[in-house]
C-alpha cells in the first residue's frame, strides 16, 4: 500500500479499530496528515469515512489504536487534552450543524465567546470578517433556517474558521449542493489552503470535488485503508478499487450475480 | 426393489412463457403456488422481456424444483434473457441471514437486565450532570447564556399558565361538585372548603401542574434535544468544547425551577376558586364562611410543601426530557418515539415521587 510521508504531522492515526457493537467499521487504520495539505478521505458509501472523521475529532471512542492531533492524544470527547486540541481544529459537519436557536452571527461568534476574552464589538468584527471570507455578507442576523443549503454550509465553514484553526475537517462539504455551489465551496477550500496555510481533511465521495481539491487521498474500503498517496498517483492506477472508483466502474452490486444456483438450459435462441 | 416416486418418471410439463414475462402475468399465473409434481420446462421462445417479478418467479421455481429433486429447464431462451437471469441472481447466502437472531429465554432475560442496568446508569449520569452544571456551572459566566434563561422562562412558564389554570379550574369544579353531592347528604357541605383547599394545595395543585407540564415542556425538551442530536448540533457543541448538558439543559433546568412554583401556586389558587364557585352556587355557602374555613385549615407548611413538590417535579421532568432526548441515535421515528416515552416516563416518575412525598410529609 502506497503511503505519503511528510515531516510535520498534524493528524496521526495508528492501528485504529472502531466498532458499533459487534460490527467492526474500521480496522487497522493508519493515517498521517501533514501541514499544509488537502487530504481527501474517500470511498464508497458505508466504508467508514464519516466514522473515521468522527473518531479523529474525539466524537467516537476507538476500540483500539491511537489518534493524535498536533501531537496530543485524543481520548474521550470531554477530556482536557481533547478540548484543548479541538480549540485548534475547525469542523464542518455534513449538514452544517448550525444551532437553530441562534442567529448566523451568534453561531459563528460562539467559539470566540467560549474560548477567548475578546470584547463583544471585536467579536462582531471578526464574525463579519469570517462571513466575508466565505463570501456570505449580510446574513449576520438571519436564522440558519432562513438560509439555503449552500449558504448554511458557508456559514458553518465560517464558524469552523473563526478561531483561525490550523486544521479543518469537512464532512461531505458538497453533499446536497448543486454543481455550481459545490464548485464555489471547492474554490473556497483551495483559497483557505493557499491563503491561510490551513490543513484540510475532507471526507467525500464527490469525484468532481476530489479532482479539484485533493493533494493526497486516502481510499477506504470496508473499513481498511486501501490506498494512501498523492492524487496524481491515484489517477494513474490502471486497475483495482481505486481505479474503478475514479472511473465510476464497479459490479452491479454487492450481491447481484453471485448466486450459485445453476439453470438447466436447452436450445439457446 | 426400492420403489421409485412416480413424479421422477412423469413426462415434463411444458409451460409456454409470454412475450413479456412481467408482474401482471405472474399475478395471474398460479404455478408458483402449486407443489412440484414432475419435471417442468419453461419455453421462453416467445419471451422478449422480463421484469423483476418475472425474474423472481424463475429464481423461485428453479430453487423449489431443485429442492424437490426435479428438473426445471429453460428452453429456447435468448442469450439476453439468460444473461439477465445470471446478472441479477441474488447471493443465496444473503437470504439465510436472519433479520433478528433469536436467543433463548434466559439469555434474553439476562440481556434485558443488562440493558436496563445500562439505561439506569445512563439516566443517573444525566441527573448528576444536570445537577452539577445547574449549580457549579452557574459560576462559569461565559458558559451560561443569561438571555436564554428569560426566553425559556417565557416559553416554559408564561406560555403554560393559561392551560395549567384552565385545567386546574375545571378539576376544582369537578372535584367540588362530586364531593358536594356526598357532603350535602350529611349536612356537611361546609367541609368542602378545607377538603378542596387541602387537596389542591398539598396534592392536586403541584401534581396536576407537573402532569400538564410534563406533556408540554417535557416533550418539547426531548424533541428539541433529539432534533439537535440528529442534526449533529450536539456533536458540534462537543467539538467546540461546550458541554451539551450545560449549554442546552441547564437554562431549561433553571427556567423550570423558577417558574414551576408560580405555576403550581396559580393552579392551586384557581383550582380552589373552582371549588369556591361550586360552594357558592351549588351549596349556597357564603363567601366569608368558605374563605374562613379554608384559612382555618390550611397552614403555611402546606404552601411550603406545594412549592417543594413543584420544584422537585420540575427537576424530574427536565431530567427525563433531557435523558430521552440524548438517547436518540437518529431518524424521525426515533425522535417521535422518545418524545412519547419522555411524557409517559415523566408522568410516571412524578406520580411515584408524589407517593413518596406522601410518606414524608
């Protein structure tokens, strides 16, 4: 299995196993993300991408293995080390996860209120700056439910960036967006990497986005890492699941055509 | 010499399949329901197309005849039809996987006991967290949003008072009417005042209020938190270093703590007023006599008991509501189920607590 080796590790995952009850979702997963890059975690539906992301940010406890962010081990969600590490991490959830009882501005301001001693006016300035960075002016006083899907994603991204984290996780950022809006979001992620030097880990299976933004990719299949390398190398593979994924080829289904019952046949027409 | 079953020696039955082997034809064709009695041939010489029902019929017959040890032959099938049959034949192993694994009776009981233990531990942890953050958490100024307390008091308290008072009044009227009929027989109508007064102040005021509030505020707490869980808002709070219990539950905890005594006392007063109305109108008791008897029999400790009960009931309702909300894993069906469970459990717990209070006071 090809891997990427870099000098400064921002995210380290070693020998990770995650289960939901008796069902093993991830097994023996190793991963190393260096700064700054856009690392895309991809795979078919149900391969464990979101589970891996949630484990990396401490929302799920692994059965075995270690996760480190900036060298600090992430154990339980509420442990002091995890809380401290997550102050340097921004997370964009699949549906934005903006709090419906707060306005957009209040949502974005929340991490600043909780983790800094900045004045209210300065917090407001920073929030307006973040809204400008994500191309979303004029929505400070609106409620999340008053925004479109794409706007909610941008607002959620602004919240993820408000503490200027060096590392951002994005869970299916283009899910549910039209191609134009998705392309806009991809551009934004690229600008963040180039302009602010942010390391971004993106979980997605949208081919167009992967091709547009990925520096390196991690391909998961049935909870295991099948490929971990540069996008360029992934694209030139000539066979195998990674090749099939990028070329949109695959069997009809997991179980179709695997029946073993024979048919007795006479006189094929 | 061993006898051979005649069905193996019978000549094959030939069934001519239609041009479109589809659901409409399969519904009319009864051979799927008949027991195999001999070899069968399906003549597909005229068949040009097949849908899911047609495929399913062929797979089913093939399996059934193979199990009976009889041959089923496909005759004159086009290569396209044969390829379709091959492409979509499901994995037989998949069919064997039971949806639910049946376990024995005693392991089942053991499993239920362990699940119940886990639930109790989870519930008690939620209670401890709620009480901890509701007390010490107040000293962490940044983590407590004062604006939201007023908002919650408005929703949970002010907006509940109408329904609470209306129902209490009606209960007061109904109780007084029923009691008055019996008391009047013995010329003891005057005892209506202390009966309604003590009954409402010590028991019905706080209990009725708690039942109504469990249905209203308990369910809304569960639904709100459950929706936040499903929408990953709780995950977002955790990743921002915010404790969800502290952020979401504590404002409701304090809103209920502060408003429930007022609701309970209001319900009590209005309920007693209902009884008063019955006494004046139905029994002809004078207003001053009713009020005099009421004040003679109701003491301050009864009012204190009313307040203490209402606060404890408030904590129980919020605790149960939050517990069921955080239990949700996903899906609208689960949100609905836990919301219902929260109301039922809340009412049950409140009545049990009231029974325990009866022994204490």
